[in-house]
């Protein structure tokens, strides 16, 4: 006698409902063809970014790189301003070291449509490299096929998060530098690790914080190579253009306001959030130290503990979050390392309420484009004053970062805080928890 089959109120099995069948079909297609999903997402993003860049003012940071670089040779690199049409747009300076201008010089030799298209495509590829390196560090034992599917699908999804999308829209270099750092950290060769990190720091100073990662892991040769390569980039800038180099290293490097409006909600560093709360630029005053010192101690403790339990992605993430928090200017598109935060929180082999809270907070901030909406609500980018609720929402990225650092401090399930993970247990836990195909 066959068992009685009970149907739901709709009169048909739940798994045969049209909506459920369509969802299952999409899931199976996505799992079978992750490369197609990424190509479609990348093609749509490329068109959304590249067509406006060609038809009107777009990818403004790439325009600064391309237009300012020749001024390195004429000696007025840091007097340069790119003036754009439109209300509320301030003249954009060149804010990177002279070595970066040397690297950008070839951009001025190529037609703008080609430069903007290639730059966008290279940035999307860099996102894939960053995701690949983060997932490899998070789950080194994952089978090659599963790892490949994860990289393709995560890249397609993270392409639409706020820091990534804004980086592409502005033509920023953040994705390229983050991919360079992640790829370098993964190298066993000290020379390769130091080369990638030193070059990234030579282009934009903040990646130099990666040296802490090498110090905690006692990779002394990598520290030496990083310092040597960075020093070589500084020397190359002085050799190519002594006067601009002197302007930058002796004057401009410490002027945060020169980069842009410190109080704008786009600045998601501790200094920016605290300045909006207090109504003035706090600079390096006591309130900033009162926030920066605990944040630094929290991050450094997280770096040490994750390194002791051989959590390489966690250690790298803690170091990068430290740099973003204490930097005077951390625009929302600088927070590319939120990609690594989402990946670590998703693929970590243990779960707590703090992990869930951090992942939820990142999801709301990144997918909801919170900073974009707050930027539309601010009356003027140069004014510090905000209503209390807007000032509170303006802490979103720093709060997400602190929640992530607290999650990084927590020990793996069933283990002591500073004990190394059991690799077999980690692999089985990761496989059972991860929902990615």
C-alpha cells in the first residue's frame, strides 16, 4: 500500500509550483554556467561605465591620471587641477606620488575611448584575481572545479557592490592595487611578495600597511623586499622629476584637505565620520586619538590572533581594515577590501552572532549603496554639519569594519583563541557551511 501523498493548499506539490521551478532552473543554470553569468554581468557593467564616459564627463579619476601625468615632466604636477563642468564639482588634483605619474604617462598617448574601455576591463579582471586569492586563502583545500565556480559567481555578484561599482564608474585604481597586493601576499617567494606590495605602496601609500602582515608572519625577507621596492619607487620619482617629488614628499603628502572634502560622507575613515559627528575637522586632535588608538589595538590583536591560527585571509583583512580606518581620507570606493570581508565572513568555518551581524551590516551597506544615498542627502560636500541621524548613518563602513574585526578575534569553533586550526576539521566544516556551488 503506497503512502498517502499530501499536497499543499494550492493542490500541487510545493516543488512543482511554477515559481519554485523557475528558481530551481535559474540556480541550476547558474551553477552549470558560471562563466556566462560573469561575462553577462561584466558586459553590462562595461557598457554602463564606458558609454557615459565617452558621451559625457565620466571616469573622472582616470581622466586625472591621464591628463595630469604629462605635467610630471613640466614640473607642475601638484599645481595641476582638472576642472569639470557642473555645479558642486571641485577642481581635481593629482594626489599620488610622482612614481604613479610615471606609470600613468602611457595613458596620455592612447585615445580616450580605448583607454577607458581597457581600464574598465582590466579592473573587472582584477576583481576576479582578488576574489580568487581571497577564496584560495580562505579555503585552500577546495577542489579546483568548486573553487573556479565560486570565483566566477562571487565576482559576478560583487561587481555590483558599492565600492566596486563606484571604482569602475570613476576609473579608480583601487581594484588593480588590491589584486596586486592579494596576489603578492599569496606568493611564497619573498621577492615576488615584496615586489607586488612595494609597487602598490609606491603608487598609493596606503597599501604599505601590508608590511604588518609580513611582520606578524615573520616573513622578514618579504618585509625587506617591500621596503627596498618602495624606496626604489620614491627614488625613481625623484630622478624623473625632482621638483614635483619635493613638493609631494615635503608638503602635499600630509595635507588631507588637498585630496578632497574631509567632512563629505564619501570619506568613510574614522577622521571623516568623527568630523561629521562633531561638526568640524578633528584632524589629529584628542577625539581622533580616542577613536584611532582602540581601533588600531583591536586590528593589531586581530592580526596576531588570526596569524596564530593560520587564517591568512583573516590576517590580511585585519591589516587592510586598519589602514582604511586610520587613513585621513578613505573614500567609499577605497573600501575594496570589503570584498574580502564578505568572503571571509561567508566562508569562515565557524559562525557566531557577531559574524552574522557583520555580514548583514556589510550586505545592507554594500548592496544598498548607502553612501550614495547619503551623498545625495548632504547639502554641500564641504560642510561638516549633519542632522544627527545622517551623521550616525555616516559611520556605516567604520562600524562594519569594527564588527568584522571583533569577528576576527573570535576563536574557531571548539578551539582556543590562539591554537592552529585542524585542517581536516576546517575542510569538512567549510564544505558543510558554504552554500556556494
